[in-house]
């Protein structure tokens, strides 16, 4: 298995800026954490805990 050297334009990890590090990590892992927390967003629903489930039941299942 051959190893690939990083392209010349990429900075070494100790020299890269914060935005370069975020860009590199996002390219590898994607956005795994939301930008805001649940406390910052507030409640998603105002009903009972199973309201969403009941709304997803097909009409023929009553």
C-alpha cells in the first residue's frame, strides 16, 4: 500500500491556521456537531412526546 505525501500547498499541522484545520477536518469527518446546542435552539415540539410518532402512522393503520 503506497502512502501519499500531502500536497505542497497544505501547511503542516503545527503551521496551519484555525480555519485551515476546520476545513481539513470537515473534509475528512464532515459536520458531526451542530453549530448550536439544543439549549440555544429551544424546543422543537410543543406537544406530547409521542405526537410525532402518531402523526407518522399511515391512515389505514388508524
